[in-house]
C-alpha cells in the first residue's frame, strides 16, 4: 500500500527532503556510535586522565563485555522488529539459580538455568509470533513474571557463593584480555558469521525488513522470530553468569539497568527499531560507548544517579536519529 | 496493514448525537463482571473487606492509579504508549515538595507548577515522538531513565515540609464519601465524554487506528498525539500531587511501578494496545479490579514477593488472550 495510489504523491515526493539530507541522516545513524566513542575517548584523555589507568580500563572492558553480550541478543530481536524487556530478569534469575545451588562446577544447575532461559525466550517468541502480541507488552509481562519468580525464589536475599569456574570467567585474564571480553568476542564472531554468511542470517534480515515479503518468499518467518527471542534470552543468561562471576555475589539489583542499556547500545550502534537494519560491529561500538560513558560518570566523581540520566539521554538521542533514519529510508 | 477505511470510522461504542447508549462491549462486560466477582468474593470471605470504611478506602486508593491510567489510555488510544508516567508524577511532585517550605499560601500556585511540569514533560515526549518519528515506547522509556536520574539528584531521601492544609486534599469528605472520590468520579465522566463525544476524542481513535488514513482525513496527527502526551503528563502530575497529599512527604521512591500498573489496567480494560479501539470505561474497570485485588492482598497480608508474581501472571494471561488484529 504505497502513497503512489494517490494523485498528489508525486507532488509530495518532489517537496520531500533532499537526497543529500537522507544520505547524511543514514550515515549519521550508521556511524553515530564509533564517532561518538572516538570523541568521548579524546575528551576523556583531556578532562579525566584517570580514565586511562590500567585498572579502570580493565573494569570498562569487563563491563562493556557483559553489556555487549546482552546487546547482541537485543540486536537480534530488534532485527526482526521486536524488543526484549525481559533480559534483565533472565540475567538475574539465571545467575541466582547457578550460584545459590552449588559450590563447584555442576552441569545440572547450568542446564537448569539454560532450560529456564530457553523457556522464557520461547514464551516471548510464541506470544509475539503466534499470538501477535506487541513485543514490548509480551516481554514486559515476562519481565514482571520472571522478576516475581526470582523474588519468590530468593526472598530478596543476596547470595555470595560464586563457584570457582565462574570467577575465572568473570575476572580471569588470558594475556592482556579479560576472559569476559574474550567470551564477548567469540559471541560477536559467531553472531556476525551467522548473520553475514548463512541462510539463517539472511532470513533474520529478510523477516525484519519486510515480514510479508519474507513469508511469501518461503522464509519460516514465525520460527525465525522465535529463534531470535530464544537466542536473546540465552545470551542474557550468559551475560548474567559472566557478570556474577565478576562481581562475586548475586543480589536483587543485579542486572537492573540492562534493559535500557542493551536497547540503547544496539540502537546507538545503528540498529533500527523498525527492523532489518543493524550489525554486530555497530552494536559492539554502542556497548563500548555506553560502558565508557557510564564509567566516566564514576571516574569523574559525578553523583552516581547521573548514570541513569546518561543512559536515558543516549537512548533518546539514538532513538531520535534512528527514527528519522527509518522514516526517511522507508519513504 | 491497518490502512483500511474502517479504521477511522467512529468506534462502535460512540453514541449518536443526543443518544446515551452505553458501550456494551464484550471485554467491558467481562471486566466489570470480574470486578463484581472478585469484590463479592472478597466481601463474603473477609469481614474487614466489606466494612464501608474499607470500601471507600478502596475507592480512594484507586485515585492515583486511575489518574495515571486515564493519561495512559488517551496515549494508547492514539496508538502510542507512555512509559514515563510514574517518573513524571515523581519528578513534578518532588519539585513541589521541595518548594513548599510549610507555606500554606503556596498551595494553589504550587499545584499549578506541578501540573505545568507534568504537562511540559508530556510536551517533550510528544514533540520528540512526532517530530523525528521515533518509537514512542523507546523515547518514553529513555525519558524514564533521564527523569529517574534527575529526581535522584533532587532528593535521595524524604524531602519537603508540606503544610497540613494541603493534606485535606486527601482527607476532606462530603457526607459519607471523600471529596477526592467524588471529584475523581467526575473526572472519569468528563474524560469519557471527551473521548466519545468530541472532535479531539474522535481524532484520538482515528490516529490510533491508522495515522495515514487520519492524515488523509485532514486530521492533524502530530497535534493530536502531542495533545495526548501532554494530557498524560498532566494526569500523571495530578496523581503524584495526590500521593503527596496522602503521605505528606516528598518520597524519592514514590509512584514506583505505577507505569506498569497503568498499562496493565488499560490492557485489562480491553483497550487495544496497538491503538484505535477500546473505551475509557474499560480502563476504569481495570483500575477498580487492581484496586480491589491490592486491598485484598493487604488484608490477607500476602508476601510482596508473591504479589509481584501474581501481577506478572495477570499480565501474561491478559497478554495471551490479547485480541489480535484491528478488525472486530
């Protein structure tokens, strides 16, 4: 159903934005994260040199890794024009299950947590793909439900018995790189490979860009959507494990901000919320940008509550750019 | 998908000029039947629940959620969503609480200030959403973060000296009923009239049904949407100011979770969350149901952990039975 059906369409189009403007907004949408990251890093070198102390850089690297892992999942869901608000609940519940049950390595609890993550992802995907529930409502209901389950399970108490193998993943290093960052890089490479070089990757982009067209082309659209939600939940679980391994304990606040931050990272990295556009590298840049900004708030000695304002501001600005971009490109 | 001409037809519930037909819709009958069922069940089970004082209390406790849910309904009817209502309520109220300084003469001006802040924040939301075509959900979600940062900067503990006269907003009663409940009933009535019988109300339905069709029908889409967000901010601020009259202190954690609850109330009331269909009376039913359930939770002293679990379950069930598509 295009505007071409109406006689005035040609007139409207000729008075629309110039191609140069469209291209500029498109480029801004794609390159916002790397460019902003460069600017922020330069500004940090001038105003907050403490940022570059090795200890702080390691902290930022680990935090960017955790956020980056969640953001990859969020990006997959955004690519199929969805949204997952249940990531922080899955992240917390998964960590709680693995950590409160064991001292050493136990395959059973890990499988248990994995099963729950897959279950939540499946439920999200089924609600969205089969019941046609708006994604934010479905995943938001799941957020409240899983969050409630976690509270009922822990009664709000923190637990501190993080098993050794998780500590290794969370704070260990291989050469100069933290293991958390390595985990992230492996996930990025895998996701990038799948998205770029396999049929499944092309299916994801096809479903997000034009659901109906993809369906007519024989893509199993609903299955693709469900798969993206499952992947997102599982990645959130992985991030939760890495994060708890890094922090060393699990409490009620673990993962609270990951909904806003993962969406902000993916969107500032060039993913549009209308689906079909976005890539892992941009998302990675978005995750680093956000982690650096949040860390700068701490290092510069600004009251911690401004972190909330920073992440909201990044989200709103990025959404504004991507909204404009999606609107202009979709004309 | 929704670009059919039927999307801009007035809602089936709209009464003809001069007619007073009530919107008899399956989901509205269902929600009120549920309210009645839960209410009567609670009344038979618990003596404390059926105490008249408790019943007026239930009504009074639904005012805050009601105000937020009204704003939320207007935005959702127009095809948007406002995740920032609770934070708009909190921020405008904290500013008012800080400015009060136990000065009775400031009550009226500060009420105006609080409402103006709410409306202004709604205006910002609406402006961003309509000017850059950004997703309303994500913009208001980001606004949620920004406003929580700012409100923590204003206060991280209880603040403000509220003059006792201000608390009469909550306490004053008119015969057996609190004044606030009577006023709230009037507000529900006025909003219902506005949504069903005015040009703005029709525009809300039309824009929520299909922005393109609304635009082609010479409806000013941006102005309608901005109007909805401004009203949402205004009602949210009013809700916050009423909380202030109840607690008598600016609490930096106030209104927590009310954004979610307002959406749940709207969804329970059968309003289509993708816009264009539903009735404000359904939302009233949703608010009443949540109010009765919350009151029963308190009487039965249900663990707050399980309260959240049950709320989540309610949301999931509502969502799973969600009406798909836009054609009836």
